[in-house]
C-alpha cells in the first residue's frame, strides 16, 4: 500500500486559491496527478525596466529572457503596471557606453522605436505590457504574467511583495506592524482575485534587504505562502549578517514554527533575478539570469502556472536542472539532469518534530533586544542525509516536521549573486505523514 504524505490542500473559492491548515492527507498519486502530461516551464518572476528603476526598455528585456530559454516572465515595476503613455530620456540609459538606444534601434528598427525631441532632450516612448505581449508572446513558447512589486515599508523595514496575475495596480497600504503590513497588502491582492476571477499569487521579496524581516513575522503571517529564498540583486544579503540569519535559515525557522507550533501550512521558496541592469554585466551588478523557477504545468498560461505553484509543484534554481521531483512510497526522490563533467550533492534538510522551538532574543552590545529572528535552542534545518547520486532519495521516518532538498553542483555560476556561488536548486518542502 502506498504510504501517504501530508501536503497543503488547495481549494478554489471564487477562483482564489486558499490553503487550509490542518492534518490533511493526499496520496502521492493524487498529488502528482497534475504532473501527468505536464512539463517544467522556466520563468523569472522579479524584473524591472525603465517603467520603474531598471535601465533598459521592457521589450528589450523580454527579448533577452526569451532568447535565453525562458518561457514566462513577470515585469514587476514598483507600484504600477506598464500601461498608459510614458517617455524616458534616452540619455538616462547610459549603460554599455551609451549604446542602449543604438542597441534598441538595431534590434527592432525605427518603425517600432518611437522617439521625439522635447526641450532639446531626446525621449523614447516605453512600450506597454500589451504591446510587449503582441511583440513577444507565442502560444506554448513564451508568456508574460502581468505583475507588480508592491513597494512599501514599516518603520525601517522595507516590505516589498510581488503580486502576480493582476489586472490593475495594487496601491500599498499601511499596517501597524511588519506582520500587519504584509497581511493587509496581500489581502488586497486576494480581493482583486475574487473580483477578477484570476488565479493570483503574492510573495515576499528579499527579506534581508536593508533590515531583516524576522522569521517569526513570516511564520505568523498566514497570507505569506511564498518568499524569495534567493534573490539575484547584489544588495539583498541572501546569506545573512552579523545579527540575522540567511534566507535559507529564515525558511527553516518559519517552517518549523508553522508546522511545529502554529499548525499552519508550508511556505515555499522562490529564486528570482530582481534584475535592474542589462548593459554592464558582472559581479555586483543586478543582472538577469541569476535565479528562476521551474514550474510543472500542462499549459503555459498564468492560471495554470500559478495553480501548480500553489500546489508546490515547482522548484527554484540558479542553474541546476532536475528531471523530476517525486514524493511517493514513503520517500522524497530528486532526479537530477546531470551535466557532463559536473558533480552534484543533494542535501535533504529537515526539522524533527521533537526539536525544541524555545528561543531567546538577539541582543546588541548594550544588552537590548534586536528586532531580528530570535536564537533557537533546537537544531532547526539540519542535513539529515546527503547524496552524490544523480537520483537522490530520502526515506521518511515519520519524525520529520518537513523535508526539503537542496542540490548544489560543482559548477560555478557564470554571473553569480556572490563570488564563488555554485549553481544550485531548491526543492520545495513536503510533510511526511506520521506512521
């Protein structure tokens, strides 16, 4: 008989995907039923253009992603959608020795590129999302997911959240704390989903940017179901700081608190580019091609992709490619599409049900509590097993709160977030059923 595992149950209420907490079980055959006839699609969900603070034209950016093997893209401008009329000063785009406009003209020609002179300044009209769709979208090959970065803050904490598959911009609203600020803005996304009928998805961006958002706030915000475990922007401190943990550790703490104490559903981890710079390429620049998601879906359309993500049927990557991820017969199986001459190490990361979740505050040099993730007494997020096999397997013991996997290759990333980064993939967590 098949052993069962616990997975988040997704119900669609008024076309809104809502997770229900509790000890629900689905057979893995049911969980993976959506994978029959489905394939993995590659996409970036965090991108900026001249519509906000990026330094290239949106159609040029989309052209880069399309020609580099991506099948879907979200242009996530700050608090707006790329609609209406907007002109950018040509001189503003000075990357690549001032040849950005020349590159644009060479690629698409004078009939597509619209220019005008105003008060002695050369201006270029930015193409809207709808125009970019008409230029680049191809059924079954390339797709735009309409999106926005809801850009806000509470006190000194930047709180940025990407909203996917929106039909109008969501204006950021204030909350009375970090958690409430995240909550009220994601609820606004849910309200739009109810009205539009679109399957939407919101996720927390770069939690360690400027001032780290505590894992406890992530865990206790029931609206947070996704966050960026890896962001390609050079200033987001993915690997933590003196008083706060890495984004991966944040993930494990949030998972442990949710499953071990709060009885809330899983949080899934995304890799994104957060790209802003497209002309000067290299370490320290915020370039494209650093992180993406691979979503398993039968169809390439926003609703299908986001439904799959809500089910956890995706992995995140900076270069490692997986053939399959399966949780069945009491084990988690990760099948790697191995590259010749490259070795791989798969870590199966767990927190056990008997792990202590007692914690103490982090103190500054004066003995005052710092508003960051607390220090935990128990061993949260430990490597229970590692494997160097192309097909790595972990058998559930029934003692785990969750199991997730991380695959690290021996291949250095060609344009990394940080020098020395190896290409990596993150497999989403699952919850084994108790024996």
